[in-house]
C-alpha cells in the first residue's frame, strides 16, 4: 500500500501561490498515481531564467536535502587537451565568493549540522547537502551565491589543480579504474566518453596552466538552463519556491549556444586492449558492448538493465557457473549504460587463475549469445520486475535518498517524472523486448574485450570468438522458551531491516585460525542450507529483492536481512535455515575461503592503499592482543582453517546467549513472534567470554613503511585511547576530533591547512572510532562496536616528494591542538555542528537500527539523544582538558605505503628539512610556516623505522 504525503488542501494552496513566482513555467503539483514508484506529491516549476525547481515533501521530519544537478560532465569537455575540467569544477566551486569565502561557507554548513559534497560523472555534476530544516533559506542562499559569484585567484586555481593530480594518483592504485580508462580510450573514436571523468593524465598535469580556459568552461556550462534544484524533506512548496525565486531568480542565463558534442561513428569492433599491472593483483577480464543512450521511454534502456540482471547478475546461470560451481572467478560485475549518449555495457570478471582468462571471456560471450538466441521465460522476467519494484522501495528510506534518486534521473531532462516513467517502461517489457535489445547491442561490431594482469595471460586472449558464432548455452533450471532480546523500531516503512547481532567477532578467532569469525559469518549467509543450495536461495530471493548478508568486526558480528513486509514469511523460510541448519558443503567452504583470502590479499593489500594503511595501523597498535589482526584474518590463518573449524565455531559462538535481534520497519506482531520461534533453534549458549585488550603506547614515534609499487604515498598514524562511546570524555573528544578533521568535511583544521591551503592531497581527517571503508562513504557503518579504540589521523595519498612534509604538518597541527586547545568560537561552532549532524548521520533506517544495537552493546541510551545531551552539558574547559588527558603528538604509530621505502626511511631518520614545491604563488606567511614546520625534529631513531615488503603484510 502506497502512502500519500500531500493532501488536496496543500495542492490548492500551491495553485493560489503562483502569482508570487516570476514569469516562467507555473508550479505544477504532481499527485502520485497507483503505478508510480515515487509515493510523493512533488511540485515542479521553471523560473524565467530557465532554472528548474522540484520540491518534494517526503514526510520524514526535521531534515532537508538539496541536490543541484548540472547538465555538465566529462561529456562536455570537447576541446583537445582540456579533459577533466567538469570534475575540476566540482572542486573549484568550493573556492568561495567575495561574500562567502571558503571559511565562511564551511562555517555556515557546520552551523547547519550539514553534510555536503559534490560528485561528477560523464553527463553531470551534482552538488548536495543534508541539514536541519530551519536552515533551508541559509543553504539556498549559500548555494545561489556559489553558482552566481564564484571567484578564485590563479594561485588557488593552481593549488586545486595539484589536488586533482593527487586524486588521480590515489585512484591509480585501483586496477579497475585504470582498466576502464584504457577501455574507453581504446574504444571511442571521437566522442568525449573517450576519457573518464578524471580526464587524461597529461591534461591533468597541464591544468595549472589553464586558468583562462577554466573561466570559459564555467561561463559556458554553469547556467540556469542546465541546472535543477531539488529540495526534499520536511518542506512545503509554499515555503520553498519563494526562497528559490529570491536567491536564484536573478541568475542570468547564457546566450551563446553550447559547443556541440562530437557524435561517435559506427563502432569498429571487435577490439582488444590490455593493461599491464606492476603490482600484485588478480587478473581482470572485461567484455564491453556498445549500448543504448538512456531514455526513460525507450525499451532498449530498460531492457539493458534487465538483461544485465538475468544474464550477468547474481542469480544468472553465468554467475552460478563461474563463481559458485566452478569457482573460476570471485567477482562478476556489470556496468549498465545510463548515459546521455550511447555508451559501453560492460561485464567485469576477476579471475582467480590467469590460465582461465580465455575460458572466462568465452563464457561471458556465450551468455551474451544466449540472450540473443533465446527468449527469457515470462516467469523470470516477472521475477526481475518484482526485484526492481522491491529494491527501489528499499532505496528511498530517507530524505537524502529520495533527493539522490530524483537528482540522478532529473539530469536527463530536468523532470521529477523521469523516475516514474522509466519504471513504467520496465514494467512494460516483454521477453521479445529483451531479445530484441540483445540482438541489437550484443554484436561483434560493438565489442571490446579489455584485460588487466601482472603476469602474462594465455595465448588467444587477444582474439575473441565472434558472438554470432557461439552456440547458446542451455539455461539452468526447517529448545528453550526464553525470548531473545529485541530492539524494535517500528515505522510506516514497508521495508523491514532485521539484524541478528551476535556479541562475537574476530577477537574470538583462535590463534593460528585468524579469519574464522568472518568466514563463519559468510558460511551462515552465503553457503546455503541443508535444504537449498546458495544458487537456489539466490533464485528464490531475486523476485522478492531480499538479501541476507553477514559481516564480522572485532567484537560483534551482524547478520542483516532486508525484505519487504509483504514477503517476510517466504523470505524467512529461505534464508534462516542457512543459520539454523547450514549446508556445510565443501565446495561452498572453498569458494568463500578463497573469496575471503582474495579480499585480504587482492582487494585490501594490493588494490587499496588507503584502507591498507588504516587497517595496518590498527593491527600495529593492537599487536599482541585479540585485536592484532584484521577481521578478514591473516594469509596463514585462513589457509589453516578447515570446514570442521567453521562448524565448531558456529556451534560455540553463534548462540542465543550471544544474540540480540534488531527489527526496523512496519513489522507485525505475527512476524516478530515467528522470528523468535525460529531463532530458538539456535544453541542456548554459553555467552562468549569478554576479550581483554590492553595495548601499550609506543616509545616515541614508530614507523612501518609498507614497500609497494605505487605512484602516491598514503599515511595513517595514531595511538590507542581508553575512550569509547560509554566513556565520560567521548563527547568532548568528538568535538576535538570534528574540529581537527571531520571525515569528508572541508571545515576541519587538517583539511584547511593541508588540502585547501597547500593542495597536498584529496583530504585529511581525524578519528576517535574505527571507520573501516571510510574512503567509500560519508558516515561510519554501525555495528563496528569496540571496547578499545584509537585516535587516528588519515592523510590521503600525497606525491612521494611531499610525504615527509605531510607527516610533519599533521603532527604539528596535532601538537598545536594539544598545546593550545580550542578557542571558545571553535568550540561553540563545532558543538553546534555536531548537535545537528547527529541527526544526519542516523538518517537512514539501517543506521538508526544499527546505532540502537550498538548503544545497547555499549550500555548507553538512544544515540542521538545520548549525544545531544552530552554535547549540551559540555564546556570549553571540558574539551580542552580531555584533549590533554587523552592525546599525544610524540608517542605515535605511523604506517606509510610508499614505493621508495629506503629513501623515505633515510629522510625520516636523518630528520633533514622537508619542503613543498608549489605551482602557484603562496603568501610569505605560508612559506615561512612551511620553513618552520619543515625543520620540525621528529626524532625518529633508525631502530623505530621498519620496512615491510607488501607481500609480507597480513601474512601471519
């Protein structure tokens, strides 16, 4: 049943309000129909200058989200030598205006408790923020000033250009980033999709010389006729539209016609490209076909998404064969084209053994041939449509997500209706439509195969068989009566989020079997039950759009079930037997063990230097304790684990005594009672023993350099602290941490001094709680509850020549914080930001439930109330006293990922002065500060600097 959040009285009011909007398109209220996937009453209007405005009251209280998509991306970079400027402007837009320089912009966002950012793609640049509703006018005014009065001197332009190069260097350590860059450059002949959003490296390196062109690019594309403002949340059109008119109505539209985008000629496939990779990685094989442009009414666009799911998704025959049964690959992904112009439909497979590369490529091509030759059954297509329906409903669980979804689709023709129209087109698809699209796009002329590997691939990889020559593959065809504790968060949301929260984690791994908790969690969620194999379970879950996943952290493991309330009973019938009556199949064990080993060695150690440094810092700080290995384990530990080890661990640890259940959404009493009944089949107990974690602070500064072939240098450093959420000083240290380096926020002191002022890298942040996967998200995942935490500073990758200086600057800033503390103004501004931001970081259904479970584990109250009350009671002296009690700048663990390990060690031990070479002019004050910081003596003895070859990291 779909809820309508706006009644007819509101719509009548909107109509009577039209005279307050300057001449343009009149506001058009939209009442959702029964077949709309967006259940909201939105209002659209176009101002006289061409600016499109969409207002969406979502029914979620307190918060507002703004999304501002601009119809410019890397597609619009038409002049040779000028690639990367759309992405560059995503950064330059935050360089400020005369009225709102960067510091004031950041102060306003902080005061609003906002999380703001921007992103660039092939066809769009999007600016967005989520904040407290009372600050709507302020934020609209701030963004309006940014778009209309952007101003940046050439020196700032050059500083930002170096930060862009730093981002490119950061991305260069990720194999798929480079593979897609080469694929596109090789495939496209004239279209601007030839370069990625980052741009060509040679163009990025030349950016500091293109100040004049930057002005032209901005004047050409940042215009109201290419821009949409989406305001969603606790708002009304009556309140919002006059504010938009007030602040944005004077923005002048561009007069000149935009430069035409070159039209790509007919493809010239089949093509092949290879990327040689210098460091350790598993091979990648990708198969790309030239696909359709996005069109909400085009069956080809919709069919592409369904073809991707049915032939290359997790329920496909190809996935079952290559990942589950034969275990030739450990990842199978598909990138479906959704671009303004025709683009590549790409299937990517990570191959476990290079000798299988040709076989894997041919299996992918055979699946494409199957799509061309045979029609899918009506039942499979109905399942795919059902999955689309329920997964979409799952995705709009907060104001922020509603704004994001509408913004992603509005970029095409600046309309709220695009989302609903597209899903109506999906619902209209027939088996004939899918086959027609496959025959049109899965053709040899539009084919490009791209590979990446460290070692040579088998002969023949460069010559793919013709798709039309391949024969299609045949399609493959059920204790004590005590209740388990439940944290219940009832809401009108139809999507149910169920978490089985076990107080057991990698800290309980037996010595020599590191990784056992994580592997057990995987076996209980991704290895089937006695009654059903995992591919049968995936097939049953697909039409429900349900999922059942597990993740082990240090002291807790969460098994998360997501399902629509209409499907809870068949969902539990299928998923819970994996936990209650596991299949324990040897082939599933080997598959998941190999996948976990690859996640440790390939994904973490070889392909993600930032996460590598952060995780290595944790293990170094906690060496000799149960926290002394990453949750994934060690190479030796994983290899030693047997299937019997997993069975025994599950029986001993995954018990009712260790379990708390969390449920969020519109859960019925019947469903809750049924869940309790089923879970009573778990072993009763006993509860797991509490772990003892007593890390020692280091003597002086201790450095481990992880020697790896890489373009950039990643740095993390920190030390153990006794503060966790239950500690009286948690709120005080939270204020200090946020002021020094709030995650992914530009207002932090580290960000301002290192990234904004000096252009050293992409960002610099500080933490008092573990934040795994931080490079991928704005907020920490819940259910990373730990009894001991660390203070950490994360320096995102810098060019190697600046590594020593970057470390010195960060340590200097930490020392100054300890020496002087916060000012009264800094304290008030940061505390006010956190008071509001606590709502933003718990806005989503899964976050609210996860934080509630964590709060129960820590023994504190509901998180937002707990934090706001603690923050209200704080004084400046409380914060500065906590800083001096808990922080240090001369007893540090440091982890650095670098290529020239010996050279860096020499620089650190010799304590020689360090410098920064700037592309643009810098003030004398900054240069004098650099000179002083560059001479800072870190006093690191040679015995305190260790070089570790990358192959030895996490080995045992």
